[in-house]
């Protein structure tokens, strides 16, 4: 199905523009995936696409034509609009000419893999920067984690910048949002998970000295304040040793270092000795 939109006052354009606000995203249960690459990954993911806006310039590109054909085959409502009208709905400085209004897809803790699988979960506790959150979700996808859990107070995973920063990994693994610290700890106990938290204090152990081979949840904290005290009191504390003069690592980098140590340990279990 295709429509033509020439007015910035069109309801679909106004709806798309409103979704740059967290309040409206939460009210509507929708979000925006913008750009060709995200559009391709969204089309492949099977998530519910409410409608798409695109420009004539996009439809003249071979890659754009292929994406539009794929979306049309899936029954997606596609609306061609002018570049000026499209910019009213876009959130990027250099629009690629396509954005999809999609239905948010959230998982619940109870839907995550059952105990016995030795799952690996990544937890964000108050991480506020969209780029950091997106990088961590992307890394969790890369290492084959079983899910990402965002505690209350963390960035909106469906915000424009966060979605773009995930580079499509948002579509690849379960993401639970607005989880309380108590819910996380109850979940860890029910699944018999080892709960780790990154921290810099005397009781913390180096990340390579931890055992990540069993069912594990690793908590990464707020950029300025770290992991909350409620979780630190119940978790095993771990840190990344520093051998130069840097005081700390960005939380996205820290997550990559720790998660790939978990991968190394888990893979080494199956290598010949």
C-alpha cells in the first residue's frame, strides 16, 4: 500500500514528529527507526511496522528501491512525501529519506531464557547516555548475550539516538525496561544467577578473576555515579585493572571488555586441553 503526503499538517507526519518525545513514545507505544540500514534490519526482524515515510530521492536509489519492495511485500503502509515535509518528521541532520514508525516490543523478565541454560544477561543501571546504552546493547548482541535489562532511571531504549546507536541490535535480542533493583535481584535468585556489578572499591576483584561460565548477570552503572548501592550490597564486585595513567574507562568500553572476557571463559570450556 502506498500513499502520497504533501502537507506537514498530515496526521502521520505529526505523529512521527511527536515520537521524538519520550512522553509521546510511551503514550503511543511507538518509536522511530530512521535510515536505510535500520530500515533493512527492521524489515528483517519481523517487528510490527505501523507505516513508513520516504522521499522520491530514496526511491531512486537501488538500495532504497529494494528496501521499499521488501516493506511493500510485508504489507507495510508506505507514504511518499517531499523532502521538506519529511524533515518535519525526521530527527537526523542528514536524513537518508526513510523512517519507519514501529510498535515498541518489550520483553518481561519472566520471558527470558529458563534456568539451566547458563544464560548471560547484561544490565544497565542508570546509564543515561544514548550512545553508551546503544553501544552496550550492540556489544551484548555481538557476544550472544541472552538479554539486556534496563533498570528504572536508565535512558529510554526507544529514543532516537539510542535506537540509532544500537545499529539494529535492538531487534536481535530481548530487552526488558523499567525493571526495579528488587525485581532484578529476585529474578537472579529465581534463575540461580551469579550477579556481578562493576565497582571501584577494595572488595572488588579483577574481571578476569571472576567466573562467568555459570548463569550470569553483569551490571554496568551510571556514567558518573556507577552502580546503585542497593545492587552493590547484593552483587559480587568486579573491576577492570588499569595499567596506565587513565582513571577510568567509558561505560560502553568497560562493558565490551568484561563481556568479551565472559565469552573467552565460556568458549574455553569447549576447547581441547
